[in-house]
């Protein structure tokens, strides 16, 4: 039963519709997987995404750093209030995303505390934290993306929760490493360097954020560096995709579609590292839809005895 109660049902439905609209408009890759879920899980995951999007928009917005940190602190207070706030709480009333998220948390065991880790990661972005080692970067990835994996897993459920939770975290890390590999130039233009200093040194590379009015500086064997980081991401996918057999068919299809889209993107980056530095790479909408359809069909085949699970490969539907 929803904690908001029957009287608030209309408001909850409206709130979910707004979250689903945010997801369709802004989750360019995830929306293809979310669409494969049954209605109740689709709504719940849309609520999770909509609040995560709010946090990301604060971190990536144009406010001054101190204003961003204040806004992130406010978001932390709001989301952590969900476990105890009543329907009439000023933090909840009138905010469709929080209304939907609270209802979703009442229906599914969503680990709301994981939003705190996402906010930790965004605060690191605002403060301009850099990463000396991959272990440092992996911690950041667990904050900003592993947290989303664990939140999503709360919606999906599993036949073996203890085993599945760290795999959901690993898949989130794989997705974030893909984003980092894709967005090197864009991040550099925003004054952010995510690649570990030890990796830059290993390949003799330098990524120097631009001074006012000056271009960013990228030098060294960047092709080799990008392929190295992509291979590392593939290893995290290999671990994270072990989650699929532990999920129900529709949740596995959703997860497989999201991962499949990012794996195809990673393959494109590996094939043309310089292109990924020159412009932001993406997949055409038609290819994303084909990956989603393939994931759903693959999970259906999984139900037949002896059927194997195979992720979509580059160039295959």
C-alpha cells in the first residue's frame, strides 16, 4: 500500500506521469530499457531517474559552486526525509518527483540512502576533485553510477539479493566508465579530468583544462589510453552482466538493453578513439530500439532449457 494513502492517489498518478515524461525526454539511453518493464516498475524507475536527473542537473548547471553545494545539500535533506515525512510535509507537497519517489519507495525496497552517495559524487564534481589512481576513480563511479545500479535493483528485485546487489553496483561502474571514455573532451572543456593520473602518466598523456579564452590541451598517445580505459570498462561489464540471470525476465531485458546500448557505444569508441575526442559519440535511435528488442527476445529465449544469454554485438540487431 502507498504511504500517501488512497486520498492522494490522483496526485500520485500525476506525479508519476511527470517523472515518466522527464525520463522519455532526458534519458536518451535508459528510456529504451525502462520501456520494457511492467507498468509498476516502469513508474518506480522513472521516479528514481527523475530525482537522479535533478541531482545531475544541479552539478552540471551554471550556478556558482557554493550555490550548487547548497542546492545539493537541500536535495539531500529532501530525499532523506522520505522515510519519515508525511504527505503534507512542505518538502513533499507540491513536488511531483518527491511524491512519486516516496510512493515508489513504499511499493519497492528502494535503498533511498544510495541517493546520498550520488550526491557525494556530484559534490566531488563541483569541488573539482581529480583522481590519482583507478581505485580513487572506482569509488567515484560507485557513488554516481553504482548508486543508480543499487537503486534500480531495489525496483527489479532478485532471486538472490545478496549476490545480485554488488553485481548491480559493478554494472553501474561499467556504464560510468563508458561515459568517462566518451566524454573526455567535453569534460575537459568543463574543467574536469576523470581519467586517473596514473593512467595518463602510463601513456604519456596530458589533459589540461582550458584557461579563459584558450583551448583545452590534449596530447600524448590518447588512442592507446582510450582503448585501455575501454578494455577496463568491458571487464566491469563482464562482471555486471552476471546480474541478468538473477532478475525476472522483464527486469533482465531492461538491464540488458541499457548495457547493450552502452556496449555498442564502447565498441564505436574503441574503433575510432580520435572521433570520440572530436565529438560526442552516440547511437542512432533505430539502433537503440533494435538493441532493446534484442534484449527482450534474448530474455524470452532464456526461459527455454539450455538457452544461452548473449549480449548484442556491434553490427547485429
